[in-house]
C-alpha cells in the first residue's frame, strides 16, 4: 500500500514550467523600482553606482545566467511569430542606440537590461503555461497588497512635491500608481470570471477586499494618469473579457455608475484632478507641455535615429529640472528617433491585434480581455509618463510579459469545439456526419494547440 501524503490533493496539480516563470519577472520588477534610498535625478544620470544600483544589475545578471544555464542559447524550435519578431526588433534597436547616447554608461546598462527582459519574455512565450502566468499575476497582486500595508504602517520620508501623496518605501507615487493600476485590473479580471471559477486561486470575497484596498490606495497616490488609465483599462476589460454580454453590462451599469458618481462625488473628483494646483499649472500638465516643446526641438536635431538610449533622461535636466520625456512616445522620438518610434508603434499595434484575435475564442477571452485592459491602461498612462518606452521599469516589463502571455495562449489553442456544436448530439448523428463530406474548418480553429511546454513529449 502506497501512502501519497497526509493531505492528498483533491485535484492534480496544474502543469508548470517551473518556479522561475513567476520568480524571475517579479525579481526584475522589484529590483528596478523598489528602492530603500532616494537620490537626485542628476545622480541617477551621471552619478556613480551605489549599492542599490549594483544589486539591481546583479539581479538582472543572475536572471540571464539562470536562463542561459537552464535553457541554453539556441535558435527557437518553432517558427518565430510576428509578435515576438516585433518585440525583438524594438528591444534590439533601443539597446543598439546606446552606442551613440551622450550618457553612454547609463544607456549600455539599460539596453542590456532590456535585452535580458526580452530574453525572459521569449523563454516564457515558448515554455510557460497559462497556470504559470496566472500564478505570476496572483503573486504580483499579493506583493502590491503587502506594499500598501508597508506604506500605511511605515511612511518613508517624502519630497516636497509628494508629501501629501501615498507611496511605499522610496517608490515614487507615479510608479506606485502604475503598480496599483495593474493590480486593480488583474484583480478585476479574475473577479468577473463567474463562468470559469477554475481560473481563480482565491475566494471571490478575497478579490473584492483586495480590489477595495488597491483602488483606495490608487486614489491616495494622487496619480491622475494612472487613475484615468485604470478607468479606461476597466472599461476595455469589461467590454472584451465577457464578450457581447459584457458590452451590454458596461453600457447599462457604466452609465448608471458614472451619473451617480458625478452627482454624489463631484467635489471630490474635482479636488483629485486639481490636487491643489493653479489653473496655469494644470494647463501645462505640471510643465509637461513645456518639456514636450523642448523635446520636439531635440527630436528635430536627430530625427531619424534619435540621440540614443538614456539621452532624454539627462538632456532636459538642466533646462527643465525633469528627467525623461514624461510621455512614452515623446521619449521614444528623442531617444530612438523615427526608426525606433515606428518599431514601438508597430509592436503596440501588433500586440493589440493579437489580443483582439485571441478574444474571439471563448476559452481565451477572459485572459485576452484582461491583458487588453492592461494594455489600454499603459497607453493612457503613457500620456504623462515614459515608462512604457523606457527599459527596466514595471510598465516595460509588463508589456513584454503581455507578449509572452499572448504567445502562451496561442500555444494553448482556441475553442476545442465549434460554438454551434452541443454535448447533446447523439452518437448516431456523429457517425452520420463522419460519413458525409468533410466540412471546411471554421475560423475559430486557426490557433494551434501543441504541447503546453516546449520540448514535452507528444502523445497520440
């Protein structure tokens, strides 16, 4: 008699590529954004590397060595898709521009980090399972919840411009707002899966509690771009993750909630948008419009190939006192020129098209809609922050993770049966259909459904 354990599993464990599929992406995010010290922007551009920077570089290096040691450096065993190709083109060109950047050491480090992140995304795209990526999403939500608890229990010293805004450790409120916005969308994406509860890892009440905490913390950061992006992301998520029924729910419930919110909380909404700033400051988006005018002049100097990776972080520091373009597309124009910006836009359009295609499959619609909502959040938030087009930050890492997630769904395959078919079809009818002329494969069967993990044995 074989004893399998004191508490045997009620269901077999989900297939998994390994612990690395969740641990490595989270390690890169935390090393890039979570800081235990604060320093000026000019030190970040031209200062010497302190212990925190060395730890960040070491984490990226350790992740790269683990991937190379475990999986090796070899050509892909299956044909590269257009989405992965677009990701490599964008990352490769951005890293290459570091060669002519006026801040060459910073550019080389950031370019190397970007290539390591894309290498991780490629490995996830070819080896991870949907269960791995769902585990990654839930661990990310848990980390953000713990971060909120740290920010409440022990507020770190804040600067003059952020003393009234919520954050944790020395993470800037803008960056904290991005973490919270992603976590809100992930939580909502799993909460609304009424028809597929197997995708959830927690009880629905846990998701509701987490959603309330995360939403309150997002408002407390005072990050208007993240709040607006989260609202847009929720709208996109609800209209795509549940199909036509979800669009009807959004039209009915969204209109009602919007009217009630404006009537009941109009003063609080206006106070959040104004944030105690003058009309002149609001009109210039906290001097961002002046920065963008200066950026267009810099772009005109090197319109084709740009000034190089990291240039925008230092070029505007002396003129404006602000590092970076504070807009993903403006940042891409200055750093990477027309060529790099075209590669960036092509990547975003390809990713959006793939997610919309995957959302047509009922079995993939929930994940595809959730990822499309996160992409919409990034696009709106990118109006006032450059993270999506800059390496080594949560926005850029999650964009590449969305690519890997989309490719994993492609490997998983679409609907296993035609929507018109039902389980009530008799065996005799099935035999009669088999003898008839073969029907043309419907459009929903376009996605392949190979093995979950690359290299797995193929069973007949």
